[in-house]
């Protein structure tokens, strides 16, 4: 089986998301049981009572960026992150206030 560019890119994004998960759990071991990595997409969900935090790779206008979403009622809040490191830092800040 030959891997296409799309396949290798998708796998690389999934691995990057897994690195975010590991970095978050290293800083906040208490979230390990509440953290779910999507098995096929570069998406991470951290369950919390006030609403989940979701980290996902999104493609906008041909370029990919990390998005951090915070479930809030009545309106969810979305944050852009320029890198996996900035997404990790943003999530840690958000979890510090949970």
C-alpha cells in the first residue's frame, strides 16, 4: 500500500493532536480520565462540568490552524491558535479557570 500526501498529512495532524494531549496531561494529570482523543480526526475533547473544551485542527482557506472551542451556554466560544504549543497553552489557561 502506498501512502498518499493526504494520508500522511492527516496522520501527522493526528499525531500532533496526540502530542497536545500528552502535554496537557503532563501539566494536568487530573484531566487524563476526562480526555478523549478522536480515533480518526485530529480532535481532542476534555470533558468538564461547565462544558467541554475541544481542540481540533481545522482547514480554513487552504491553511490549517488549531481551534480551541469552549462549550458555553447559550453561545460557545472559539479561539484560534497558531500552533500546537499555543493551543496547549490556551487550553491550560482555560482549564485553570474551570
